[in-house]
C-alpha cells in the first residue's frame, strides 16, 4: 500500500473505512437500539438470536478468518514464518480438542486478548498515519500504544460491560474448576476502585498525550490530523459505549467498526497479490469479481460459525484456533517497521 497525501489508501477510502467507522457505528447502534432488529428473537437453523446478533456475529468471525488471506495467501509473508503458520494452528487445535480445561482457558484468553488486540489495531492505524505524515517510526510510539490501550480497555474495566466480559470464566464450570468461576464476582467487587484508578490514570495520560503532540508540532514533527481524529473519535466512542452502554448495543458498536476497518485493510493490502495469484490481473471486472469472492468466503465462514453447535468440539475448536491465531498473527505481520506495509 503506497500512501497518497498522508492517507493509507486514499482520502475517500480512508474516511469511509478507517476514520469514520467508529462514529458511524455508534450512530447506527443508537439508531437500531430498541427496534425489532435488535430486540426480536429470530431462529435460523435451530439457533436463536436477534437480527443484529446474527449480523454482528457473522461480521466478527469474518474479520477473524480474514487474517489468513494475508498470513497464508501472501507468499512473501508466509515464507517468513512457515512454522507459525502451519504447525502452531494444528498443535493448538489438538490441545483444545484433547483438554476440556484448555478449551475453557482458550475461551477466556480469546475474550481478553480481543480487548488488547482491538486497542492495538487503532494504534497500528495511528502509527501508519504518522509515518505517512513524515513522523519518525519510533517517535511517540510508546505513548500512542498506551493511549489506545487505555482508551479501549479502560472503559471496560470501569464501565457497565465489565461483568459481560468476565462471563467467559463460566466456561470453567463445565470442567470442574469452580474456583475460577468466582473470578467475575471477585472482580466486580473491585469495580469502583478500578474505575477510580482508570479515570485518574486516563486523565493523566490524556494530558500527557496532548502535551507530547504539542511538543512534536513545535519540533517540526507534528502528528497527522488523521491520527488525532481517529484516536480521539475512537476513544470517545469507547468511553461512552463500553463505559455506560446507554443504548444496550456496546458489543455491536465496538465490534462493527473494528471488523470493518480490518476487512478494508486486508482487502487494500492483498487485492493485487490475490489478483495475480488467481489470474485476474488485468482482466476487466476482475477486481469486482475478486471482491465478491473475498466477501462471500469470509462472510460465509462467519455465518457458518453463527449456526455452529458449540457442543461439536472438533468444529468449535477450529473457531477458537482462528480467533487466537488472528490475534497472534496480527501482532507481527502488520508492523509499520516492515516493508510489507
């Protein structure tokens, strides 16, 4: 992806798929709240959920599996880490299938790794925008990282959705580790203290973040407007949504914009590679055909997962492997310090 005028892909693409999605997702969540789409239960294939539940579940799992387009579909990337891309998923699947305890642990790890990963994604976009703006790669990297993690994870720790995130510990009840099922109640007892710590630390970090960017501007390394807009809008969306969940659509809002950003990034980064690999390069209408195939493939997987019976351990284990590998692979294949970005 070659930057144009400081953007990752281009002005229209970036604003539509990277910069505005947090704000637009919040607006859509508020609009859908209280409607039949969000509240009325529906049944598909024996599985009951709301229309928005089926939709967001499909999109979430679609973006999770999309990482394999880059890790396994890009030969240049695959050659860098063949063992991680082949042996590790197989070994993890075997472990989850063989051990009910590890299966429960995988569900808990996936829940909280997702929180960390989501903050890291916004951080990644922020660093790319700064790089495209001429800011040295290492300058402001640490404060950008912790700013994004706090703005995403902080409102969860201090807000009304903390208990929802802790429910993954219920998985341990089925394997006899009842002492771990007490974790949600114990954590809830400290929520007020956590809220105070997060608010104090968050306020201090926000002031430090503003001071740091003013310093950069005075030294001639002013941050990009796109980065500042993305971090601030995402942070405000996170604080309002995770912290209060006034409209009851926190998971829909936060997961929707995250998935849209990721799918758009994978498509922008890999479409030329995919076009060449399947022989569509230079063909009229080839890009549209490929986009349709890409979306059909990942969304089809996402919808299939929504209809999956969790009791089918061998298949459920695949979804766990996909989730954990998504978080793991993203940690090293999207670095702004590498030539592939």
